[in-house]
């Protein structure tokens, strides 16, 4: 599918390529990347597996799916007219509403004409001589581009555990992250659901209302804070819009990139009654902002446990059967696995038609024709839901055969854990730009805000390359090593690394136990800005082949060697 707008990435003597950039994915990240590159006069082709835009919000159509960052914040800020004109209807928008919003964005900026739907990128190979990427898709097509932008998501590679007998189940099966477009009616059905993460916690109450019987197979209980979702008061919306910039600026100052205040006191600076009052107020009003109650909740186990115990006391208050309440009570550090936000989750276990099955000690042994087996016990149902999550952060990238300099595979490079500079680049893979990659705040922040920051940073870097006549950019090994060490150092000072979670890959057998996201949105932005202020310190550039020499040869050591190698490779 060659495009008329052919480009010459390596200079006039380099082979022409089809696009300035290929973008993988048409969610929040892919749509904004396309918009941004177009505004710079660049050509781009987006590939998307799904048949429509939306990414997460295209795929996760399960009952109850909605954001848990408030709607007014979980939205783009790059275009003020867009944020002024869109009217959110609820405090936490539902999946259909967010999908409508993203379709509106695609139409408003006329994005669809550059997107190929129903097309999976299977491979991307860097051609060192030409300084360009060749991208292959599952329809057998190949396109070339100077830049390859991975907007493939953090939570788009579904995880279905390799249960024995998985194909033998005779009834209907669903994964929450690949839910059909048509409504699934559970009336009169017996349903089994595996998993109790955020997705399960959102859909369980609604499925329980419809189904005859619901069996919930729980390996680890989760902390969940009530959403107190409600229609958005038009006056509140108006007030936010009157100073949207103020809201966004406040959010950017917080570690999570979300506008909630973080208490200045430490947990033990206040008396126990005062502490509980603070927790109660946050519980009633803040959703995920509950975790900002005190300054040291992520610093020490003792401080953290006061918040954890507060939530456990709420579970005991809500769930009538003490044995079930105990099973539902988590005992890991609160906040260190993704905290959930729910509507009526714990109370659902008071229903007669809901059974909680603990599979922590005795795991699911086998999926059978009529249900599943835990130990000697058979559970029978006619619909099975996998709410088993994702191969997070790295999965969407390593499932594509990405090959950089010397044919080296990204999956191979990241076998021991992902390595990146700022999450946006990885050494040995020139002009491969990753949005919300491992090593960036991504999943520990309001992701829309982090995505916009990454898209803008990457677009600016591409702009800088064009202004300076550079054909290729690549993270240096030294800078990448230093960034990985910094990401780990920041994480190690918290309780995050002391808790098994998908943040450290614990949900995928054999995945290297490496903490992937960067903690702290404001610090991250500062670091990104510093890199730019120092002339893209830590990145090596290669000039177009028709230019006399590489500009940053002055860099010492391996960086210069890499620059020289890249120049030779041209
Ligand atoms: P995605 O939306 O995941 O889009 C990536 C796209 O890339 C997908 O459509 C996928 O099909 C496509 N793709 C992947 N690989 C390929 C390939 N090889 N070829 C072609 N296309 C490919 N974050 C928050 O901050 N707040 C929330 O409240 C929140 N709620 C969430 C609720 C759910 C149910 C889930 C699963 C995640 C939630 N998240 C939330 C995280 C959410 O993923 C991000 O907020 C955001 O939507 C990610 O956008 P994205 O464009 O980076 O990735
Ligand atoms: P998840 O949080 O990873 O939960 C997966 C669940 O499946 C866990 O309970 C896990 O148990 C269980 N599981 C996995 N393998 C299992 C096995 N072999 N046997 C038994 N149980 C097994 O996935 P998710 O719920 O889809 O959420 C993923 C992320 O998406 C969230 O953390 C969040 O970032 C985002 N999300 C957000 C919202 C929102 O509220 N806005 C909603 C949905 C998703 P273990 O915990 O023991 O591994």
C-alpha cells in the first residue's frame, strides 16, 4: 500500500519511504500522535487491530466499565475548544461515553482517513542502511517509515492463563478486555468469573443482578473504594471549564497527575481518631484520592497498614458473613496493586446468588466441559468470564516482532525486564518511539495526561531532528542504564516493589520481576525537560547522509562510538 507522499529519511541518496511515521494503535495515544504529526506537516499511517478507534474503550465493553479518574480530567487537554465543547454526563464516565468521545475526536480532527482498521502490525524491522522502519501487517502488506511510534497501549495484550482443559468448556466464554459489541444477557444463566481486579470489581455487581448464579473465583482480594458516582452537575462542569487550565496545572503538580490533594501530615503525626476522620472523609468523597490521605502511605508498612485496616473495617461493616468478609479482606500494602473504585462491590457478596470461591491455596485445577474444578470440587456454570487482566506494559510491544540494529529483537533485549530512556526510547532501536512505555509514569498516573506529555515530547524530538538535519535518534546505552537505575531507585524507596502485582509482572508466569512504571509525574516531566534543555542529553543523533558530519561527535565514550557506528551504518 505505497503512499503518494514518499519520503527520503536518510537524505537524497537514501531509498524513499512511504510515510514519515507509522503509528501502532488508535487509542488516546495513537489518535493524538496522528493529530500532532499532521499539524507538523508529516505523513503518518496508523494501524489498529480493532475495527474502530478507542483502544481500551473499544475493547473493554463489559458491564460497568468506566474510568476511575474523574471524567473532567480523563480527557485530552491539547485543544481547548475540544475540552470546552465536550459535555461529560457523569462523575466517572462509562465506557460507551468515553468511546463516543474518542469517536468525536477522530471525526473532529478528520483522523480516520489515515487509519487502517482491522489490521495488526506483526513485525517492524529497522533497516540500518536506509535509516527507516519496515512495518509488516497481518494482511501481508509492508510499509516503510522514518519513525515507528508505538501507541499500542499498556493494557491491550490480554492475559488468558494457560489453564488445563481451557478449550473444553462447552458454554460461552468472554474476556473483559475483548467484550462483544452486542449486549450479553446473563438472565437465567449460571456464570463463573475468574479474577477480582478492577475489571471484575466493576462488572460483578451488575452481572450478579442479572444472572441466576454467580461464582467468583478469587486468588487475591483487592482494596476497593466506593465511587459515589453521580450525574455531573452542569454548574460544577461550568465552573471547571471556566478554569480548565487551573485544574490541569494543579493535576500536573501531583505525583499521580490527578487533581487531588495529598495530605501534608504523616500518618502518625495525628491522633488515631483524627486519622480515621481523615480516612472517612476521603472514603466518602475522593475515590482513588483516598490514597492521598497522608504523606507517607507508600513509605512505611506501618503507615500503610492504617489505611489498609480502615478499608478492611469497611469490608467487615458491609459484608454480613464474617468468613466471606475475611476472604474479601486484602493483606498486602494498599495502593501497591492498582486500587479499585467500585459501585456496590462488597455488598454484592450479601446476595444469595453469589458465591465467592477462594483459589489462593488450591488453584483452579482444570476447566471442564461444564465449568471448572478447584481441588476435588466441581463448579458448574454455562458462561465463563476471564477477568484475568493483561500482559501489562511490555506485552503489546514484545508480541510484535520488533528488530533494531543488527536484527536484535526487542523481546530478547527485554527478557530480563524492559530497559528504556524516559520510557520513550530504547537503545539499539533508532527512531522507535514508545508512548506510555515502561520507565514512564503511564499506569501510575492519569494516563491521558501522561500520553499527551509523551506525544508532545516525541513530536518535539522529531521536530528537532528535522530542524537540525538528523535522520535518526537513539537512546545511548549509558543514559538508558542510568534511567533504569533511577526508576528502580525511586521505586525501591516505596512499598511498591514489596508487593506482587502486574506492575512488576507477577501475573505472567516467567516474566522478569522488574517494576515497570516511573513513580512521580512531576519529577518525570522535569527530567524530560532537562534532557531537552541539555540538547537531548542521552540521545545520539545521525545526520542525513548528504550532510558532512554528525553534529554531536563531541559526546565522550560509548555515546560517540554509537554515533559513529550509526553514521557508518548509514
Ligand atoms: P490503548 O487504549 O490500549 O490503545 C492501544 C491500541 O493499540 C489498541 O486499540 C490495540 O488494539 C492497538 N494495538 C496493539 N497492538 C497492536 C498491533 N500489533 N497492531 C495494531 N494495533 C495494535 N487509565 C486511567 O488513567 N484512568 C482510568 O480510569 C482508566 N481506566 C481503565 C479501564 C480499563 C478497563 C482499562 C483496561 C484500562 C484503563 N486505564 C485507565 C488505562 C487505559 O489503558 C489508558 O487510560 C488509555 O486508554 C490508554 O490509551 P492508549 O492509546 O495508550 O492505549
Ligand atoms: P488485573 O487487575 O490484573 O486482575 C486480574 C485478576 O485475575 C486478578 O484478580 C488475578 O489474581 C486474577 N488471575 C489472573 N490469573 C489467574 C489465575 N491463573 N487463577 C486465578 N486468578 C487469576 O486485571 P483487570 O481487572 O483487567 O485490570 C487491569 C488494569 O486495568 C487495572 O489494574 C487498571 O489499571 C485498569 N482498569 C481500570 C479500571 C477502572 O476502574 N477504571 C477498570 C478495569 C481495569 P491475582 O491478583 O492473584 O494475580
